C-alpha cells in the first residue's frame, strides 16, 4: 500500500478512501425541527456526524441522532443565543441552518474560524431573512418579481403604497415570517387599520397582488464553487398559507414553463454566496409568465418529495454541497409523485396517529412522522409521499388520503 500511495495516479480505491476521509466531518445544525431531522437521517447514511443546537433534549432532530462520541453531543439552547452558537461552532467542521431566522452577525464572526465555514453564507442569510432586502436583491439582479414598496406602519404610508400598487394589497412583515404569519391581504382602504393592528410592531413592506393560476417551486443546489443544479419544477398547493400538497413534476399546458421556472430559480440562486440547497417559490400566471415569490436558503417543504422520488434527496445534496462532495443527480426516478403535509387539525394527536395508520395501507405511500410531542392546529406533524407510474395512478392513491385527512382537504 505504501508503494502504491507514492504513485501519482490515483487508483479508484484511493479516490474512494480520499472521499471517505472527506465525509468524516462533523456538521452543526442551527435548529432541530423536522428539516434538521431529515437532514440528520440523510447524514447518518454517509457516516457524517451532526451536532444539533436547539432548546430541549428531545427535539425532532435530536431524537434520531445518538452521538458517536462525547465531543459530538447535542447542545441544549436557543439557536438565537450567540454563546450557544459559538459553542456549537467549536465542535464542528461546518455550520448550517434549518431556519433562516438566525443571528447572521454571529455567523459572520465565526465563519472564518470553521474549517469548512458556514453554509449558506451568513451574507446570504442576512439578505434573505429580511424579505424586503431579499426582494430588492432579486430585483437588482434581474429576477422577475412583482412590484413592491417600503412602508411605514401608518395608515397614510400604506395608502400611498396602495395608490401605486392597487387593491388587494399584500402587506408583509419583513422579518420572522413563515407559514403566512406575517402577511395580511388588504382588500380595501377601510381594512388598513385592521392590517396594522394585526402586524403591529413588525417592520413592514407592501407587495402588489399577483393573480397567479398556480404556485410552483424549484429546489436548487449550489456547490462551494458556485455551480448550481436544479430539481424538477413542482406545483405547490397552499391551504391557509401553509403548504398542503406538492405535485411533481409540474404539469402545464405549455411544457416549456417547467424549464423556464428552473432557469429563473437557478439564475436567482447563482446571485447568492455560499453552498447548499435553496427552495425557490414562484407564481405562475395565466399567460405563462413567472414571478419569484421568495427563496428559502435551506431544505424546503416543497422538496420533501425528493426523498423517495429523486435520485438524490434535497437533504443529501445539501450535505454533499456544504462538504464539497460531488453533487448527486436531481432527476426524478418515478413518472409521478405527490407530497401531502400532515398538519395538526386540533390539539388531538390521536387524529394524526389514526390517519397515519390508515395511510400505511396505500401502496407506494411513504409516511414520515416528525416525533412532535404536542399537536396544534396548522402544526406540521409529518408528511406522506406517494410515488406512482402515472398521474392517474397517483390521483387514485391520493384520493382516499385527502378524504380522511384531519381537518379536511378543502
Ligand atoms: P413560508 O412558510 O413559505 O416561508 P411566508 O410566511 O414567508 O411563507 P409568503 O411565501 O410570502 O409567506 O406568502 C404565503 C402565501 O401567500 C404564498 O404562498 C401565496 O399563496 C400568498 N402570497 C404571497 N405573496 C403574494 C402576492 N404578492 N400576491 C398573491 N398572493 C401572495
Ligand atoms: Mg417565507
Ligand atoms: Mg413562502
């Protein structure tokens, strides 16, 4: 072996040893919810250690990772606490996030001390976590976004925005937004005060209403060298502002729409620094044009389907990207797939258990439960992915689930 190792050409066995050594890294994750859980599950298949920072010892992600050595024990604390973030950084080779609402300044400070840095780049997180700055960034880099306007939290300022953008007007919180919490649709001038009372004390901006026919999404993975690769475009269906269903691939009368969506998503992700997976949410209009809604710099609900339906899942490709390993194929390996979120309908967790049991009898359905102890209305408790050989077969398998889903499907 010693003789061989002197050779300048690398034999396949040596290449794979080099790869294994590279994979022998420790990844720190800010946040231990369901995205961290699925990321950790993916990491375990590649012998990649993960250390999770979140409040509590039994969060969804921590439940599934028993540390392989004392040095990689999880950390109990807030992912918004600078001291805890520094402690996490001292234990890992690279830091990543399952949520963008983190302290970008602390990440900027520690990124140079980490062997493989922080991914996505803290500068990317800083831009994306303020939706107004994100929109300006996208507009300045030529991404198609609908008109938007900065506003002050006053009736007169919002009136001024409405004069430019019209009604209905989408009033959005610039920060800490998720699942539509932070959005208010103002349908007429008389509702401005109500919008302000709901979004009080939050920094705001206004967006022109987009009369979309479909919401679509594309996952894009970006390597440390800036190379990007996109997954197929999918259709996302929201219920009460929360992702309800995803259909892959996107079906549309004009088949060029899907490729156009991928191009828009890839071009947008290229404008950001750092490696990893990004979820790009878009609106499709009746004339086939596309507007970019927002970008998540992390694994995304619209990419859960990739676990069963694509050659490499969004989670594995995120790990490959941040560890500078070769990116995996993003191709679909089934003709048709759907993802159904299992959302809490009430505080009764038995409804979730019962529904999941029934889903087990659907062939081709994969049930993912997130291990959350408490159920609440609208809380993401799990999801189901269905793969099928045709759209017709997919609908047949999906129908009984939609009929029985807690809270109903409409
Ligand atoms: P997420 O959980 O995806 O992060 P969020 O709280 O950041 O959600 P948005 O994605 O901005 O919220 O908006 C939530 C939903 O509201 C969108 O998926 C879309 O259905 C609708 N929406 C957002 N902006 C507009 C708009 N300008 N015009 C019409 N509908 C919109
Ligand atoms: Mg968002
Ligand atoms: Mg969104």
